[in-house]
């Protein structure tokens, strides 16, 4: 099976109001400031380059509802052999049904080479989503100028944070509206 075509769907739409924490590019470590911002989230989304199953376990301690996708650095060569089974369970793409719409999650590295059309490609690939979350660039982005919204939480770990620092996104969603808040440390 071509793992790049693996996709999982998760449904949290039955909730009236929901708080979603969004992070990416932890590379084995989650910054403590980011963890504080995720502390009361109903759902946490990780857009890849996780680095270790320990990151997912740490997020599960905060919220039992964690949805993650693999990044280009989430591979057998970079995860320990004892984590390979866990790594195989993480899809390349996930869709989360929330009150008021769907969030699609991808690491986005396959679109990164052509920055000029990057967001348009993501919009074309996920036309039914209200928002598309991606990682890879280590840059916080909230492009809400067109549908679906294109969101990148930036890096939440210790890797490639020199220019912009660590960051994450918080989304509050209900059936009527969604609001995105940015956090930078």
C-alpha cells in the first residue's frame, strides 16, 4: 500500500463548542510554553515531524483526543526501532470533522518546493475542508483570505526556531463560527 495515500477521519462534530490546539514540527520535543497553551484543549492536532511516539504520549496526557500525521522526518530511519510499529499507525493525511466543518491535516512537504502556488495547491487538494493545517516550513501562517483557510502553526519544538521562535495555534469552533488565535513564545 502507498502510505502517502493513507487517510484517517475523526469526528468531533457532535460537540457544541470545541477548543483545538494545533502544533507541528516538534522533532522529539514540545516547548513548555506551547504545552501550557494546549492544557485545556478538547482536541490536539499535530501536523507532522513528530520525532517520537513520546511526543504523542505527552499530548495524550493533556487531551485524550490527539490526531497526528507523519512529516518527512517521521520515518523508520529517524525513529527508534521500538517505535516503528507506532509510526506505521500514523497516517500521511487526516481529516477531523468539527462543529461547522472539516480540518484537513497534512505535513505539506510535497507542496513546499513551489512556494508561489503552495496555498493554492493545498486548497485544490482539500476543497471540502473549512481549513487545511500543514507544517514543514517552521513558519506560523494564518491565511484566511480564501476558502479553505490555510494554517501553519509553526515550530513547537527546538528545531529551526531561530528567526521566529516557537508557536502554535488555538482554534475555537462551533457550528456557527471558528476563531483562530496565534501564540508565539
